[in-house]
């Protein structure tokens, strides 16, 4: 049957089980968008292509399926770049489809021409330029396969306008994909199992470092079984939040720059680190040459290039974490580490007085209280999305997320402006979920335009906008390391309640802690998207903190007595 | 030290750019890179010489494997591979000097591939050192133009380029 390239593209997307795409049309996607309505795919019109990429990214992180973003050539394509880089850093499977100018115009600086495959080369797992209609179907199949298999990541397909327009005799071909150079199916050698078992059995102070890979590999049960059988405490990375329930007795909590002090202390004291699907990012290791000096290390990762990249390890299991753990379990004997666990409890006790939640109410509104209270009023069941900065770290600390794939944040790239579009993408992935976006006044203004997308789509998300009048995390660094020289960090904001109102959305403002509950209840009861602006203390810091270049356990702790009371 | 890395890659547009981009963004300096067809259709072979240490060479190989179009990679450095360069040297050679130069060509087992009134083009293959010495010997006569390929390399013995990296990591 004769089909146009555009029709072939949509049919391939349907075959990949795509139900929602996030996009913005333009000259080079006209044929593509023209054919769209013949297919059962919902197109979410974004307000900026960066939003489309973030939505696709969050959709993928929440659903575990590939997210799809569509943009036109030139500026449409370049606007995707931040979103693609975000997905790349956090191993999120997305497929970005960009229109390209006619193939005979390529290289002639045609209107809205840009070399997007060149631009995205280092920030995609792979990318394609398609100039021939017959290549569309095989490329789409390969792109989805590459995006979702192995270590997931973004794939971009650039399709020229003429390839979208031309008609060819075509039938869907589902013969096996042949990519001779692509090996996502590496498996650990059996010989390593005995060695690992020996190391685990001999360890006195073992610790599991659980990353996003636990969830990507769907190894939650395996993680729990492993930890329980070997009585090994678990520390999670920022993106590993949700890999294990917060009330599990072996879950210590988050590690790293703004992790719990006792977790970092435990890492530094451990004699065996078991890294499960995490990559020893500099934000979790502190000064690398002083990292976990007494620990042997076993690294489980699906990406061979991560082994010995940041931290030299003693043993590596390359492959799917779930499968590796399943194979390793029969080699393991039960162990008990009560002494070690008591030692960690000891570290914990000394940190508690520094927790802001221990403070008596002083009539002021603190961001940490806002997040804690939203956690309480949502019963910890919300699908949480954060922006980047103080709001992100505080949400990681105070929204005790127990569910997998329910703490969505830009970890590796640290992309401000992520929260709002990501919350929209997350909502499409799990429409029944109560979605809460935690975002600062700075990040929100970067992608605020997507409020109109939420309004047009008629979806319900909740936005907790933490307004402290500063680019808070940068201000914190200026306070601590640059003599409180607040250069370029004070930020004014529009009236966010009016902004919400102007979009036909519900806007609320909270200035006191006792107002939080009613505002949250009102937002929850509102059928459409609701925004609550929380006017919080302007110069609060996130504690504890490992300053850049410092050893992991040497954390700056919250002063036990508040500044204005001392 | 110099590492000689061999890669078998799919013969597709943009593959060279992917490899070059990888070396650039990870901060590796390529000393030479050659690419050409192999005995298998659709597969090209690259010989890449980089100045780096053992650890970094391992890293670059791991990164190369992440590229979808890269099929096999091997560091031949510690396998005493056969390494050859080719150079063409256009040298001034009038009637008075021609015989002298041709004698040098014979000593170095090079070949004269073009003879003109005032010049010769000499082709030489060999290791980098051998070509360097030959160039030095010719320099006094007046080198008009020179072109050199980068190194091409092959391991010795009956074994073909093997993919030790992947084989070690596949379940038995």
C-alpha cells in the first residue's frame, strides 16, 4: 500500500505503543503534523520545545516507556537541546523527532536549517538523519530499541521534509533489528559470583549504594532481598529515591552533597560498598581521592564505560542489575551486622538536633516545613517532581518518597525550569496520580509558559512554588563561600496568583505555616491545575552540606541555634 | 606513550565525526587516524594513534564501545603489532643529483613513482622512524612537497582482530 513518509512515521509510532507526543509544529513538520489526526496519538502542544523534551523525559521516567518529543527544524530543534542533555545525563529514554529542510537544501543555509544531528551528537545516545522515505520505518524501530535498551538514553531522528512528503509502497517489517555494534545485553561472568560472595561474606561494614538503575532495571525486590539476606544498610542517590521504602529499617536515606550526615559518615567508614546502578557522580563522592578510603568496591552497572570511571573498583558486574542480583543471590549466605548498624544509628543520633523539623514554631514560614507538610497532607502518595536548587534538595530531604519512579528530578544536568514541564509529562504518564511540582521562584520563571499548556490540556497538576526572592542555592553558596556577596541572585517575581488566574488556573498564596493545610486541601479539591505560592524565609540554607572539593563526611551542619536567636 | 587502537566500524555517514567528537569531548588528542575498507563489505577499519596512558586508553575504548556504529575495538599497543605508514615525497632532482637520490631510494627500499625534469616523487612505506630518517636524508636535496598517511596497524599471527572486551563480559 502506498504511504507517505509522514504516515509511515505515525504508523511506526503507533506500533511502538506511543499514545502521547509532546511537540510544536513548524515549516519542516507540516507534512508530519498534517497526517497526525489519522492516528490514535494525542499531541500535546507545548509553548517552547524545551518543554516538549522535558515532558517526554518525565513521561519516560514515570512510565518506563519511551517518551516522544517533536519539533521543527532550526530553532525548534535547537530549543530541544537542554531537554535532550537533561535526558542524556539521567539515562532517560526519549525519542526526539525533528523536521529538517528539503534534502536538496541541506548544507545551503536554507531557512530554518540547522545541523541538529551535529549539534546533538554528544548529548544523544545515538541520532539519525533521514533523507529517504524508505529509511523512516527501520530508523524509528532502531531509535526506540536503542533508547529503551541497555543504559537508556535519548535518540534523535531528523527527517527531511521531502522524506515526509514522498509516497512509497510500504508494509510494516518487524524482522529483527540488526545493529552489529550495539551490545546492550552484556552479562557478568559466572566466575565473578564466587569472588563477590566472598567479599560480601567477609565484610563487616557493608553498604549498598542504590541509584536510578535499581528502578530502570526493575530490581526493587532484588535490592530488598539482597539487603535483607545480607543485613546490609542501603544509601540512595538523589535519583535512587524510591528504590526502597523510607521506613524500611535498612534504608538509611540519601547520600551526597545534601544527603544525611550519617549516610555520608557510613560510606566513609564502610569496608565494602556495593554500587547498584549508580555512577559515583561528584555530587555523591565529595573529594574523590578521600572517598570511602577503607572500602572495597563492587560496581553493578549496565554501562561498561562507567566501571572505573570516577572510582576505581575491585570487582565489576556489567549487565542488567536485576539479572546480576538474581544470579548472585544463590551464592550468598545470610549475614548479621548489628554492630555496624548500631554504629550508624550512633551517627544518626548526633545529627537529629540539627534537623529543622526539631525547631519550635517561630511564626516564620520555612521551605522545609512547607515540603514536610505537603508530604503529610498528601499522605506521602504524590508523584513528586522538582526543579533544581534548594527546592530540589529540600524535597529530596523532606518529601519522604516511598514509591519507585515517583521522585522526578533533573539530577545530572541540574536543569532549572525542569519542574513544570516535567510535571505535565508525568501527569500524562500516570493520569490517576496526584502530581506535585516543587519549584523555586527562579526556575519557575524559566518555563512558566507551560502553564498555558497545562491549561489547554485541561490537566490537573499541583504546583508548590517556593518563593524566597532569591536564586536560593546560588545565594547559599554566595553566603557560605563568597562573603555573602549576592551578585545577580536577588530576583523579583510577578504576582504568581494573578499569573495562575490569567491562565484560568487556581492561584493561592501562603505566608504562614498554619495556612499550609487549607491551601493544600483547596488545591487538591480543585479540578484543574492549582498553583500555591509559598512566601518563605528569604535566606534559609539547605543543610547539611558537603562543600565542593571537601571530604564527604566533613559536612557543614545546620547551626543548632537559629541565627536571629543567637 | 603512544597507543595504537584499531576499530571496526559500520561504513555509514557520520561515523568518523562520532569518533572524532568522542575524542574531542573526552579530551584525547589524536596523533593520527586512518580509515579504509576491510575484507567485509559495509565495515571500515580505523587505526587511531593517541598519546595517552594505559588507564586513559582503556577509558577511550570503553567510550568507543558506547557508539552504536562501532563494532569492535582493540588496543594493539602491547601486542607488538605490524605498524606501517606511507609517505610520498616530491624532491628536487636535476640530472646531477638524480642518481644519488635513487641510490638512497634503494637503500631505504623506497620506490620512485614519478620522474620529471626537475623532480622525483618517491613512495616509501615503513614505520614512522624509518620514514623520518628517510626524510632527513632527503632534506638537503630540497623537499618540494610531502604527504604522509597516518599509521595502519595489524596484530601478528593468524588471529584476526578479536573482541576480547565483549567476549570477557558475555555469560558463558
